[in-house]
C-alpha cells in the first residue's frame, strides 16, 4: 500500500505521471524559442554503445544504398523506379502498369507492417534506418563535428565575427555538404533512370539529356537544403510518419523512455550526502545530446526520433556515479510503471492477422502473375466476312505485354478447332514479334471452315506460344453463319 502511494506521488511529481503538472513543454516545440522562432540545434556528440551500433548499421545501409543501382540480379537492376517511362524493376523482376494491383497490395501490406512495427517498437525505424536520420547523424553531423568541433565550439563559431578562420570553416563545410548532396542526388537519379542513362548523362554532357540534368540539379539542391538547413524540421513538421505517432503508440509500445520510477525525484549529488533522491542527477546531458531539442524526462514526445543519443549520454553519467545504466532505455511506459515485461496486446494481434492475410494474398498473386500478358478482342463494329465459299473470317485486335528481358516471337493458334490465324501485315503468318519490356499491338484474322460453325456466336480460345511453350490462353468469340 505504501509502495503504491509512493509510486503515485512519483507519477504526479513527474511530467510523465497522471498529474502531468509539468506539461507546459507540450505547448511548444523543442526547436522553437519563447517567441516562436526557430532555435538552431547544437546536439552534443555522444560516443556510447548505441551510437557505435548505429554507426555500424548506418554504414551497412549506406553501402547498400550507394551500391544498389549497380547491383544486378540476372543482369537486371535490384531496384529501378522509372516513373516517366513506366518501367519498374524490383529484385530483378520487371513490373508494368498492368501489375499495379500488386503494387497497391504491396504498399498496403507495407503500411500495415509499418503500423504494426510502430505499435510494438515505436519509432525505432526513425532512429536506425530512416535515410534522413542516417544521412543527418552519420554523415552530415559528423562532417560538422569534424570541421567546426562539438556543440559548444559550434555555438562559439556561429556567434563569432566573420574572421578568416570562420569563413574557411564555413566554406569548407558547405562545399563538402554540397558535394555529398550531389553524390546522393546521382544515386537517387540512378534508381529512377538506371545507371546506363546516368552514365550517358555524364559522358554525353547535360545538353544531350537536359531533363535528367535538371532533375539532378533539383535533387542536389533539395538534399543540400534539407541537410544543411532544414534538418530536424523534416522529422518534426514535414514527415507524415512522424505525425502518425500519436495515434500509433500506446503505453505498451517500446520507446526511448526515461525511468521516472527510478530517476525521480531528481537532484544533484552533494558531497557526503546520503542519497535522498532518485538516480537522475539533473545534469541535463540527455537534453544537450538531443538533436530535436527535447527533454526525454518529460515523457514520449512527437519530436523524439528514437535516435538513442540521450541513452548514451545518460549511461555515461550513470557509469561515472556508479549507478546501473539504463535510466533512459528502450522500454514501454507500462513496463516502467508496473515493472512488467512486454506483452502482446489485442491491437498487436489484430494488426498481425491482417498483415499475414495481406502478405499471403500478395504472395499468391505474385506466384500466379504472368510474364507475358495477352489480350484479344474481336474488332468492334465488324461482323464476319466470307473468305471463300467454305471459309468465314473474323478480325481481332490483340495487345501483348512482354515483361521479360528478352524479345519474344509469339505464335497464335486456335485451340481445339480447325481455325487458322493470319496476322495483318506479317505475310499472313501467325507470329508476332514482341520486343523485351515492351507492349505490342497487332491485328489478325481467324479463318474458320463453315462446317465448324454451329451457332451465330461461337466461343473461341486463342493460344499464345513462345518457343513452342504455351504461355497464355485468351477467350473470345467468333461470328459466322450457322450451317
Ligand atoms: S529524446 Fe533521446 S531518443 Fe529522442 S530524439 Fe532526443 S536524444 Fe534522440
Ligand atoms: S543524463 Fe541522465 S542523469 Fe543526466 S539529466 Fe538526463 S536522465 Fe538525468
């Protein structure tokens, strides 16, 4: 009973607790001053376990991202998203606008996966894998630390007059920022147009490929602006995923959290004093290390990108004062309050079921997806023609989508009847050449002996063969006089 009352008191005295007496922090963003103007963030560099782990993970992601356009599966790019030419290659498999249903279902599954992942693990994606955070913290911030020094040195440099040293440092930083942005823009463009087109842009010069060059300039400018100036505003204001946090997280979600049960009441350690307060010594190092300018001791906030910098900062302090690490750690609010391990809530189970169903559907649809699609329609407005006294003919329109990476000669045949296919404009042969990755259209006649026609509208099946192998069967109809 006493323990419960003590906990209640801690909750009320903590901004995390039911009373939320210190909730004024929710009335303004951590990156704004009292007048509502943006405050430039100077996060203190950390070097703890999480930062090292994120560095290893970030380097692996960057290596994957930059090598991605050059990686090939069966000679095809791992990822190509050529929106303008409507060519999409994912893991070496070509997708066409005709496969849009797969794309839509895939995106839906991805969305449910993101929701499920966020419900369970909070914003862990933002801190570890989001390109914005990886580039900002692992590339651009490091360049800044390297040239301008740690937080305090940066503050001093920005407040100082424009001396030769300041001009040199600022120029060097922005030149490198621009060069890295240019590199990222080239990679991004390679994912959109492919490495071959990018190579042509480099070798032929911008004048020959003006559209691609303009795109490269715009991408470079956008990346430079984001990483040199906009920075954490992307996560706090612009990114829609960040905006979703308030509806996705609940008390059992695992987030970067301050253990107020252990930490409160906070207070400085005084010499020879028996510990009269919690483990938090109110050094504010966790606040100084935060790239979005928040105090995680106030509880989960929309600005928190789960970057773990405050964990590293606090662990360093705990080590120095001989207290256990993990005052700030990955934990759920429920886990901290009730000291309960993670458990699956009905919401998590519900999302998981939907996700499994969607993934099963996508897998099945992908498995039955055709590499060559054939559509056959009887030419509208046309009846039959009598070719000779014994033969009737119908005209058809056909469309062929060749999603493979090789040219296909497709031979058309009439299934189960004595009919003959004659392509219009191909010496009356029954073969149509469909180039790789292209859509081809053709017209053809079907000649049918009159003795095969028993109804005015006969069901007809057109088969398409490639290298003697049946790849498609299309139902259509044949009009003719009944004998
Ligand atoms: S509160 Fe901690 S985890 Fe969240 S953004 Fe700030 S430093 Fe990163
Ligand atoms: S770093 Fe740890 S000890 Fe220092 S203020 Fe933050 S929570 Fe308290």
